[in-house]
């Protein structure tokens, strides 16, 4: 059986936490900007730290598993 839980969570979080897509933290003009489709180096670092923390919580601490039968 294959465990697709970590893969699905990683893809969904990657799309949702892409800097500038839904939210940019920190923004160019304000601390938080919504849907501006711009990014900066600081924003990439902040979003990657948030991504790592959330994926660690879901995969390691909670242990989300989606299995498929072969």
C-alpha cells in the first residue's frame, strides 16, 4: 500500500503558501498584503519557515495517512 498523506499535504501547502498568491508576509508596503502576486526574498524565507512548521506538525506530530490499495 502507498502512503499519499505527506504528498497531498505538501502539495496543498505549497500552493496555498506560495508568497503573493493568497497572502504575502511581510508585504512590500504593509505587514500583510493579500493577493498582490508579488514576492521578495524576506517573504520567501518567512513563507518557507511557516511551510516547514506546518508540514512537520501534520506529517510528524499528527501523522496524517492516506493509503491506497494495490
